[in-house]
C-alpha cells in the first residue's frame, strides 16, 4: 500500500503535461511539505519523551493515542484504500466523506493523491513505474547485496516521498473526481489535518483539566500517533514487498507478512491483496486476521456498506493451487 504525505490537493493538467523528469515548482513544494510531515512528528516524539522523563505523563494520553491511531489508520485502510482506491464496496455519501476525513487525519496526503499513487503502484508494481518499489528504482534495479537491499527498503519506506513525481496522477482517478463527497474531503484536507491535531489536544485537556493535558494530548494523540501510523502504513510498501510468504504467484514481489498485518488492521496480507486487488477482504483464510474487513462487514450489517466484493472461494483455492507450481523469485531482496 502506498502512500505519501503529499498535501497538494489538485492534479494540475498543465503540470502533468511536462516531461516526467523535469522538477517543477509543485515538486519542490511537495518535497518541503513531505519533509515537514516526516520531521515534525519526530520532533513531537522527542518532546513527548522528554516531558515523560520529567514526569509529565499520564496513561490517559496513551488511550487517546490508541483511539486516534485506530480511527485514522482505519480511515486509511477502509476509507482511502479499500473504498476509494479499489472501490471494493460502496457506501452513502456521508460515510464516504467520514471515512476519507478519518484517513486525511493520518496526514498521508489528500485522498485523490493517495489513491492516484496507489493505483499507479498496482499498475506498475515492482517495475520502473512503481512509485515505491524496494526492487526497482526509476532507473532500473537498486543493485545487488545488503546495501542495495537497504537502499531499496529506505526508498520504499520513506525515501520515495522526496523523489517521487507530483504529476501524472489525474489519469488514474477520473472516477474519484466525479464523486462530490470525496472531492469535498480532498478539498478539506488541510482543515482535516488540523482537526486531527486539535481533537486529541482537546481530549487531553478535558481528561486532565489542565493546559499541560492539552499539550500532552497534542503530542501523544497528535504527533506521536501520526508517526506511528506513518511507519505502519509505510511498512506495507517496504516490508510487504520484501519479506513474507507468497501463497499466490503474482507478477510482482508482494508478500504476506503476519506482523505487519496485525499492526496495520489487516493490510499486511499484501500478496493476497495483489492477487485479488478488488476484494474488500485481504485476510483470505480464517486465521488471517483482518479487522478492516470485519469493520466493513459491520458497516454492511447496519446498512452503511453495500456491494462488498470478495473473491469466489473456488477461485481463491484454484489460484493458490496453481501458484504452488510456480517457482519462487530468485531472491526476496533487491535485485534486477
Ligand atoms: Zn491496493
Ligand atoms: Zn504493493
């Protein structure tokens, strides 16, 4: 799963028409915004730890962190990824907005850009056109050996945010641009980011009834939570294209990684996802825990999700059986 912290909310046609290699002012602006979005949460972590060292800490702030992380990570997995990018179920306009708003608070970019980058990832997965492959750079392979693996990992995890192209995404999301609810969420991205920082600050203040509580709520439930969710999301891009199992022989290097799956609300069943990208369900076996799918089913039970797409069981079994006869890639690491 992709994603960046790009906050530019439009895919400008004039910018898209320029050669891919040319760095535009929009590219430079995006790099600065992404740099801030990567560094500021780190500063927040240092500040929160320093205050905790001085005994300015309350367990209630970790509960706020957990609640905000669950809501915003769910906004990414259920809203940005399975609903908007892959259209694996449908939902009323207010639910589409609410899910995209929750995803926006994760500060991984406005929904159109996120979905565009992720569709590009599926379209060019682990080839030169992939925005964040640990196996292929825009110029070809990362090379051989442990340092090449490290470079590929870093690029897929976070480095691509500073190298990527800010243009050419419009062609991937024409359907999303027609959606008024998602267009509103896309436009409101900066406000939603502020809301994602303000809500935990208010909660921290109300719980402890102090200004220090406001600050600690902002740090733990805002910045530290953003850092945590960033690295979990980025691990799907990096770890899940390097290490794990491959029950399905797909044309890319995607892998199922149980640890990432547990942390990412089910997104770590990434080989399953590349094999059946339109499926709302990523954990395809009973033991493949997939809380995001459980939530989608719950939405369905109360009438807020329809047309929930899952692959036919016989098709899954047949594809898994056929994959056993396909040899594994030569190396799980980085290479040609
Ligand atoms: Zn996907
Ligand atoms: Zn992938």
